[in-house]
C-alpha cells in the first residue's frame, strides 16, 4: 500500500502537483490488490442466518460503509 500512497502524495484539490512517476513496483502492487479483492475469502455469498453488522464512517468529503 505504501507504493500506492506515495504515488498519490502531493495532491491538492484532486490534482497532482508534481510529477506522476508510475514504477513497475507500483503496477505490481496494484495488480496484487486487484487479485486480492476478487478472490476468496473477500467475496462470499451473503448468509441471512448470521448477525449483520453495518459500520459507517464519514468526513467532509467522503463516506464509507462495511457490512460484516
């Protein structure tokens, strides 16, 4: 994740201020994350018999939620 975080540093108002250096190691990190997001155990069928927890968070510009 640090490689991706460093890639996005130096942004202001959604625009990158400095050079955008996309190294091979960064591409490999992104590809690894993509593989993890589409493989088990992240993607499972929803089970209505289990307890459901909804966790939310918000800031001045974004919001998020996790169902677990």
